[in-house]
C-alpha cells in the first residue's frame, strides 16, 4: 500500500501535474482511437446512404459504446493499480 495519495507530490503536498499528464495520455490515445474509428465508419454512412448507411451508423454507435467501455475499464484498472490495493 502506498504512503501517499496518487497525483499528490509528497514533498510539497500539491498536485503532481507531470504524473497527471503521464496518466492522461493513454486515456487520450484510447479516446482518439475509438473516436477516429467511429468517425471513419460514420463518414461512410454519410456518403453511402440507404441500408448500408443505416448499418454503418449502427456500427459507429457500437464502436463508440465499446470504446467508452474500454476507456472506463482502463481507468478503473489503472486507479486500482495506483491505489496499491
């Protein structure tokens, strides 16, 4: 178990902005990955239309839902690792 709280500089007691930035970059990468993939599929839906467009829209929504779940699971798992439990 850690003696100090995560994201707090043990010397000064202030927020450790470097650690916050280090921990936020993987989350940002996951959001950009799933958001970009969903955007590409949604653009296909805009240009195709018809039944293929509807299916592409549904697929982009599924990608966003799965991406949100992956980001949430990552955040919880990383939080557990940082807390030392």
